[in-house]
C-alpha cells in the first residue's frame, strides 16, 4: 500500500468514527429539549372555528329573547286589597283601612286599558291596583268575571298601552317551548321557560252551581308560583296562548307543573264580558263521559276514542238534532275530541244560536249533524244582561254573584252604563246598585220594571254606592 492510499484510509476511518460517535451520543446521552409555545401566539383546538362562532345565531324557534322582550311590557302586576280579610297567606300591610292584600298578574289585550286576568285574583276584593311594567299605577275596575273558567276582564283608564297579540292555542304541540310571564311572590316582571306537557287537562279545581265549569287547561313545566295567576303563557313568537291559572302542588309553591286557560277560550270569554256583561254559553244539552277501556268493554266499543253520551236533555240542541244516549261524539267542528274537557272547551267558544257540526258514531256507523246551540234556559237567544231605559238614561242589569258576595246582598239591579237622563241629573253614579224603589224591594230586572210601571214620575231609589256606602236619591223631583 503506498502512502497516499494509507492516508486516505485513515481519513475515511476518522470520518466514520466521528459519525458513529455523534449518533451514539444523540441516542444514549443527550436530554431531549421541549419547546414551549410562545404565550403570545394563538393556540386553538383542532375543532375550533372562529368564523363559525362569530356567525352563530340561535335557530329560529329556539330564541327566548324575542318573546320575553315583546311580552313583558304588556303583563301587569295586580294588587288586590281587602278590609276584613282573614287569610294567612296575605301579607300584613298598613294601608289606610285596608289591612291585607294579595298579589296577581294580568295581560293587557287592548291599547285603551282592557286587561285579562283570573277571577280568583280580583274576586271579593274591596279595591285593586294595577301596576304596569314601567311602574305606573292605576286603580282598576271590574268589567266582568266568569267563575266557570276562572277568568275576569278588568280595565284601567289609560291609552296607547302595549298589548300582547293573540296566538292560536289549537295549534300547540306537546313538547313545544313556551314562556310564562308574571309576578310571582311580588317579584315583578318574571319570565320562566318550559314546554307544553299536555293539553285539555282537567284537574278538578273549579266549581259551579250549574255544573258548567270548564277545565281544559294547557299543562306546562314552566315555573309558576303564587302571584303568577292571570299572567301570560306565550309561544316563542311572543303570542298569547294561555292565561296562567293554577299549579299542582302539595307545598303551596311550584312543584313541577302549571296550568293555563287556552287563549281560544279566554278570548271568547273576554269578548262576552265586554259585550254582554256575562259569558254566553252555547250548550249541546248532554251529559257525557270519556271513552275508556272499561266503558268500551261494557258497551262493545271497538275503538277507544271519543266522548260517550250518557244522557240527552229533552228539547236540547242535541235532542232536536236526533242524538241519543250511547252515541259517541268524535269531532266538534271537524276537530277530534277524545276527552270531556276538550269537547267542553270547543263548544264553550260558541254562543247560543250558533250552528256547529257534530260528528258521532252510532253502532259503528259514522254520522254528522248540524245543530243550533241553546243557552242555559234552553233557548237559542243570548241572555240579555243589561236592558236600556231611555227615560232614565241608563243601561241596567241584574247584579252578579260577585256583587252579591261583595256587598252582602240577596239581589238588586246595577247601573252599568249612564248617559244623559233622570238618573244622571239626580247625581246617581255609574255602578250604583238599586235595592229598593219607594221602599219596595228590588231583587231583579223584572221587579225593577214592574215597580217602575206602577209609579209616577217621582221616585226614591235606595241602594249601594260602588264604594259600599248606602245612599238614597230622589229621581224626577
């Protein structure tokens, strides 16, 4: 081997040894270095999409903000005052002669001050105060109440008020989102959310002497407590679908379920109270019960659906239409009915004299009839509450059950509207209740009219002022 070849071999061997030494050190002796992220640099998760978050909106139909902002200004706080109340749940309060008060809610349904609430919110109160969402306060007056649906129409003297739009309670679906707006425990303008839990629910809380109470409640799990009564149940469009009325509870507070009167029924009741002074109920004239498994087995009914007719009242709407005991009503106005409460609600939206379609089954065959509803006196006309007396310049009606309780009266007639005439000239006030004419007892409109016919131009009327004071007036003197 010459010298050149020798030196070349040494160089190659040295290079190979260096490489092997470096590789061995890196592998067995050098400690790995961890590079920490710069605290100022953007660190993002792999699934993060900044643009998507910035552009995100709540899907249509799932946004509570619109409904809450739209409805809250039109829900009022109602404080009812009682002079001699003895209810433990009324809070102590020193306010003139009024020692105790209760709290409820109401829904403004017209710009000029008409408000829907519950009958039990204002029943037997000596006076009540209506407080708007913006804290303005007004003395309220009762236009009319209906214990059979636990609804009342009241009014305040104001204009340009915010209102809640009516929705359609017939279109509600179980599982649909709803909001309850009211004033629980004196906590004003409270909004809670829930879903429709059930429809046409009967919870047996209303009572009526004539058995005409209607319980076809919307059941929800929106939190409702004492003070919410009379408040709004709305859909996510902010439309009124019910008047919050009751809760299922063993403690006095919310226990998971609340109940509201459907707006379709509430709207009709409010219209009747405004126009007639009392609710005009159209009646089929039947006694009914739900079709269940036991009834189906007893009568050999194949399909467990509809409402079974137990009795048909003579000369009633159903009787004159040819309906019989044992018929099974399946539809009213083409709407399916499977419970007594659902049927009663739909029929109660109609007045005496109105024609409706009823679909029913008899011996397995389907039949359909048109019938004309009648009133509780078995007549097709609406019941006139107030009558016009031109010479006196007034519309006069028989007093309501609420008036009888409030003023401890057995009967009487009430001046419901006053204009120019003898009564106004004699300083008689609207709302005055006439109990006697020339010491002759007046129990109803028939007494009032017959007594007037027997008298000359001048009479002395005795009665009760709206504030409860007794008063006498000389009419025609």
